[in-house]
């Protein structure tokens, strides 16, 4: 994915990954559960129909989004997971 010029997907996880990588992404959906990837990232909703997709594709080619990496959270998920695992499994 990191070497792609553009990614087409319907996956929310891929929308986040392309945003983090700075790769343009056309989400083949009418909505997304990751709106931050559209507001701040490189993701564009391209819809599910031919006309909507072609419009998004052409717009992306003419004016690619210069997104930034949004704050996806506290960046301490691994530490919180480890804490829970230690609480339950290390006695």
C-alpha cells in the first residue's frame, strides 16, 4: 500500500492506513465510520455508483488532497492492553 499512487477500498481500516501513509484513497462507500480520514486525511468518499466514482476519481486527479495524520487516539493502546493482561494473568 505504501507504494500505491491511489488506493480504492471499502475498508475503514485501510482508510486510516492510507491517511497515515499520505496515500490518496477513494472509499467505495456512501459514508464512513472514519470521518477524520476525510476531514483531515487523504480519504475521499467515492460512492458506490459509476458516476459518483468517476466524479471523485477525476476530482482527485485534478486536486489531490494534501492530508495530514490526524490524532487517531492516545497512542497508548499497547500499554493499556498490557496493563489489562498483567492484571488478569500475572499474579
